[in-house]
C-alpha cells in the first residue's frame, strides 16, 4: 500500500550539522568563552581545512559565516582576526 511506503527525499536526510557550521560554531564558542580574544589571529583557511579535515572551500565558508556574525574581521594581506565586540 502506498500509505505504508517509507518517506523519500528530504524527509530521510540526515540531520547532522553542516561541516562549515560545525567549524564556525566551534570557533564562535572559543571566542565567547574567551579562549580566543579580540585581536587574536585565526589560523589560515588552509590550516583550518587541515585541522578539521575538510576542503578549503568548507573552511572558507565557515570563516564567511563568522564574518557575517561580526565575530571576525579580515585584513587583506595580513590574515583574519577576532573582532572587537560591537560597541567597543
């Protein structure tokens, strides 16, 4: 019967967190806990990719998410740093 059929498509997709979100949330947690402080330099995209065993595009996407959350700031030619908290 059709009613007894297993659901297909998006309903059976795993609910695991996307790797770029996992990385971004890990770094955000370190910033919020004070382990990473404003002005601290973050590892390069390549170093993050190696640390988390992901493709460089995934690491880059994680950094973009952190930038969108205003937790980090990029300095062309110098690197990526933990941003000052808003209002500082």
